[in-house]
C-alpha cells in the first residue's frame, strides 16, 4: 500500500512539472556521418556544449533546429536525448541514421521509416511473476508499450516527402532505393548473423535492426514528445554485415539525412 501511495505522489509531481516545448525541432543521429550533412545545411549554426555533449543550433529554412550526435548504443542515445529535451525543449524529435536490414525484401540503400520501435534485447518480470518485454516508466511506475508508435503527423509527412527525394543507390544493389514504413528493433549489439536476423523477423516482424531508436522512443514517450525514427540500410545484418556497413554506411547515412532535411523544411 505504501508503495502504491508513493507512486501516486510521484506521478502527481510529474504532472505538475509537465514538459513545456519550445518552437524548435531536435535532430539526432548516432554517427558523425549521420548528422554531418544536417549540420552543413544549417543557417547561422552555433554550438553549445551541455555536459560534454555538443549541440548545434541553427535554421533549416524557416525552422529552428538543434542537432546532436548521440554516440552508439542505447545508454548514449537516451542520455543525449534527455539532455536535449531538458536544455532545448524541442517540440518534436527526428532520429536519423543507418541500420541493418532484417526484411528479406529490402536491400542496402533502402530506407525504413519506423512505424514502431521496440527493444529486442529487453525482458523483465512483472510484480505478479510474469515475463514481459515491456519497459516500465521510472516516474509513474506504469508499463510502457512494447512497441513505441511513431508520431502519426510526422509519419504521414515523412511518407509524403519521401516521394519527392532522390536517393543515392549503393553499387551492389539491383534497383534504386525504396522507402517503406515498418518496424525497427533496437538492442545493444551489432547484428551480423543470418540466424539472428531470422529470429528478429520471426519474433518482432522486424524490418531493420539498430542500437538506439527504441531508447530514444522510450524517453520521448515518457515525456510525451513526438518522435520519428528514420533508418537507411547499410547492410542486411547477415554474416557480411560488418564489411558492408563499413563500405556503404556513408551513402546510407546521406540518404537518411536527405529525407530528414526535406521533412524538416516542410514543417
């Protein structure tokens, strides 16, 4: 009973300090190459260091934006997202970057706009001793959704804008890059195994796998900030994944950044 009362008091305190957004869009990427094109496109860029993390503000067309590199992995991504939300109060966040493809119909160079993101390496036990893949909100104590949904407005905009963008092909592919809407799974491991790809496809119906998206989605969900994750495939997460990723990630990152730039300028 005392635990329940404590959770209620914490939840009430959280509601009393509800997030107040500012008219600025947050743009995040894990690698430097994933944010370099965005930074180069900024008008009047200015860099601010917050607890060691570099955040660059500026304008893309009429939109104020703040851009940052998160670093690789879920903890780095969550930390940078939290710092951005706390310091800049963006009204929305877009995450751009590369991923491994797990949908057999996709190839390197294709882009997955995440309709949903999920932690593929998370499992816990509920208070009534049942296993769950749902994370728990540390403030309210409530269970988060297993699949974090994309913001519907941003998703529709991205789908429309994608039809107007010309993407760079990757040499080993057999057709021009295509853009799909699907499920992106996140875990603290670089996937380079056909067997693991088959498991992610079977367990989560995954279209792409990466190492940051669901962590960013969880932070944004808990603070109620609209989010969209966009991933450009650099490899197929199979036994050749590391070689392909090193060969093609710069092209894949540019494709993802091109789409993000086009989306932001349309707000």
